[in-house]
């Protein structure tokens, strides 16, 4: 406790240098945290979209032109017995034309009394598992089925996007935090070197490493925390500005408190590791 108070006194009294010397490392740490917050937010939103698609994944089974409504009802009853299916609905030729006219009224008007739309069955799956591929195979093998249109490609596209975001975001986050650690470590080394004679004198007097270097550790933790806090505040400010200009542009525009605490802890850990490496290196040289 005494070493902690001693370290804070040194920092407050300016023994670690001028405040202007800390602007760049604090800026780098803040930018790293700002980027990490946006990365987590985007990843969470893509994951949310993937889950929504997965829960409401649907398919449309188009029947052959010569299929009667009685045969379509038989196929409908058969589909209701499959456990992978949550909901089924028979779409008649007339209803299919009405749906088309709702989205494309001009084209529907040009069709006149013609109705080129086949009878189809709308299917909503319970969940996306490996069994969905087997289900599609079963649907295509049913006599009278002409084509099955499935949203799997859209689902796979978002899954690939989430994996790409994970790789890219993780890589850039690591780069930024390594840069922060290098800058913090070098700054600590500079301040240790400036007090080389004082530290050497303390060694002669029998002081231990933890007593000598604890103030530097407190120092690095303190401005790592400042940088992370500034990064989080700017992240929240950017969200407010974006919402003011564009409205709610993402399904969820906020991070959970648990995420923010983890980011703060990670920032402190980066500063702590950088300082321990720097002080250990200097202690070894002495």
C-alpha cells in the first residue's frame, strides 16, 4: 500500500515527466480501445443478424404445373410430419399472383388474366443444422416437386462475413495493442534511464525490485486506464452522433457493460505487461 501511495505521489508531483509526454501513448491506447469497441459492436450485430436468419430460415417449394390442389394438400400434410419444419403454408396460384402484384403492380397489370405462377408451399424451418441439407434432399425427391428455393446461401454469406470480421478485427486489434505496449514500454524505459543514478543508489541501499519499480507500474496502469476511458467515451460519442445523423442504423447500438469492463481490463493488462517487461529488462542489465 505504501509503494502504491508513493507511486501516485510521484505521478502527481510530475516526477515522471511533463504531461505532454503522455499524450501520444494515451492517444494510441484510446484509439486501440475505440477500434476494439467498434469491432465488437459490428461483430455482435452481424451475429444478431445470423441468429435471426437462422431462426427464421425459410424455403419455398415450387410444384410442377400439372399438380392439382388435392395433390398439393397431400404434399402439405406430408411436410407437416417432418420435425425440422416449424410452419408450412400452401400458396395457391391466385395467392402467388396477389403477392407478386403487391411488389410489382405494373408487371402484374400487364399480365392481365394470365397466371403463370405455380402452386407452391412456404416452409419455415425450426433451426439450421446439418439435417436441413437432408431435408432439402427429401423435398426435391418428393414426386411433383419442381424446385426448392432455400435461403441457405444468404445465411452462409453472413456466416462467412462474421468469420472475416473476426479474423480482420482480431488481427488489427492485436496490432494496435502491440503498438500501445511498445510505446508504453519505451516510455517507461526512458523514464527509468533518466533516473538511473537514483535507482542504482536504491540498489546499493538494499532496496528490492518491487519497491523500486512499483511506481512505474502504477504510472503505466494509470495512463492505460485514462487512454481506455477516453477511447470508450469517444466510442459512445460516435454512436450518439451517428444516431443523430442517421437514426438507429444497427439492430443494437450499444455494448454490454461486461464488454466494456473486459476492454478496460485488457488495456490495463497491456500497460502492465509492457511495464513489467521494460522494468525486468532494466533490472537484468543492472
